[in-house]
């Protein structure tokens, strides 16, 4: 045993003493600022060099989709490793039209513009419309700063079902109106929701960022029932993201339209991994002009593995706790799930915990196109206090098809709700032009 520990110490000291450091990083750019390229390249001067870290830093640059050409070379010398980056930027414009048919028959359009001013900036705009209303979102990124501006207006019906289930609301969500599920006492209430927020995010390193979101929300229920009134609040949090984006479901239903042919047809040289951890706190009261006291804590984590042929494994987990919240701001079981499955109902409570698993397999990957199959399982537990809890879980799969010569990706999602035995089949089509 002593020999084993001595060997470990020897290996550690050898790696520290003889590891090669990065001596110099030089950048040559066209149509992009030099500091933008250096900032997105995660290896820095003085860091210890390894091929794996080098490939990760290279891919981090490629994932910005801002380069017409990108060449990165490294050379070992007496003083360490020198890295030279030669990059040519280009403007990226992608309009997307998409529709989703599950029950609401919703449609939406989005526009993504990158590097129009040759500063590495990006702009994203979205508008969606369905039976219950509309929502719009605009996102602006420049340097280490980003702003999200969001507004939604819904004229919806809040359904109450047996065994503590509630209907969900949203432009792209389904609503189960079957009478056999309806609670005979509460039944349903008509409501109007207006929600507006501006979120600011500052990324103070390649993996750490801070965000703050002032939010206005107003509910008006029929006969001023439930919690009609102002629900304005402030949310702030800290995010750690290493080669992964917040809320990312890799190549699932909402990512298929943005896969690049050249990236997918080329095998990875090694296993890619991504990590995400986010913690946030929401608060509201008289000081925020709210008619209700609101206090909620949320923690979210994800871990992803992407293999040589781009098949992936994704693990997710969430925790939320409402220390104080009215009905409309309680923890919803759908908030604890991961936007993978399709559900028409949810449980609500003061505290909840969840976990999920999604696998992505490339059934076909060639010059003609790609076919994906993504089975998933997700489970949430929610409680209103004490030792009793309610379960909300689902299992299913997403099937996606993309032909390179036809800008019309299609996805089909089947979800079986294990908690109430309901089933949903959702079809999504989107095309860029």
C-alpha cells in the first residue's frame, strides 16, 4: 500500500514539474476583434498544455459559428508551447419558421444574426403565436454582456383536475380538457397573464457568469379569484457552464435545426464532456410593487458526454424550494422537468426535486442527412410540506430527421406520463430560408 501511495506522489510531482506551459498565444484576425478570439479561446498564457485541453479550447471557438475559416496551430519550444490562431469572421443570418402540432397548433418565427458589425456580437429575436396568446423574446450579446427582453400575453383557462393536478399554460403547451379528469369542486377558472422581464448576464470568465432579472407579472382571474394582482419580483443567480449551455438538451427537439453538416460528419478525436451548475434566488414583496410576498430558491445541474460518433448521454437534476409564494408562483413539477417530454398537467407544491436521463443516437449520418433517436426518462417529486410527496414522471423518445439539401428539419416526440398514464404525440417542423 505504501508503494502505491509513493507511486501516486511520484506521478503527481512528475506532471507538475515536467508539464509544458503555454508561453505565448498570438492571434491574426479578419472581420473580428482580436480580443474576442482570445477571450473565447479557453486556454491562456501560463496554463499547462495538454492535447485534450487544446482540442476543447479549439472547439469552444468553433461553436460560436462566427468563422468563415479558422486555423489553430501549436509549436513546442524551449520556453513552452506557442499557439497561433488565424481566424476570418463572417456574418451569420438564420431566419427560422417552425410549427408545433400537439393541440394548440402553434407557430413561431425567429431570426438569428451574428457578427453584423464585425465585433463578434449576436442578436436573436423570436415571436410565437398560439390559441391562448403570444410571446416574444429578444436576446443581444456583445463581449461579456448579454441582455434578454421577454414579453408574453396569455388568455388561458386554469383547469383543476383530480388528485391535485393542474393544467399548464403557454403558447406551445397542451391543455387536457377531458371532463373525466376535472375536479368536481373547483373545475376551471379563466385567467389573463402579462409577463415582462429584462435579464442581464455578465460573463466574468469562460465558465462563470452572473445574472439578474427584474420581472413584472400580472394575473387577472375570473371574479378576481385565486391570486389576482401584481407578482413583480427580482431574480439573481450564479452560473457555471463548461462546454454546455443553460437548459441545453443537445440535439433534441429544439436543436435539430442548428446542426452543422461539417461538424456532424467529422468524428470526434476523444470523449467530450460538458458540465452546468446554476443557483438562483427569486424575491418579491411590497418593495417590488408586488401584492404578494415571494421567496424561492432554485438549483440546477447537468452533465453531458458526447462520444466519437456524436452519440450523447445527458444527465439532469433540479431542486426548487418556495419559502413563500402564492398559487401562481408555487413550484410546478413541470418546472422541475427538462423540456424533453410533453405534458398537459402538473403538480404544484412548496418544494421539489427531479432527475432525468436523455440518450441521443445517430441512426444515420452521411452526406444525405441525419436521423436521430433520443429516448428519455425524467422523474420529479414535489411536496407541500411534511413527509408526503407527489410524483410526476415520464418516459418517451424524440425521432428527428434532417436532409442537408432540404432546409426543413422534422421531429416527432412521444411521451408517456407514468404518473397518470396519459400519452402525447407531438410533431415539430422548422425551416430556415
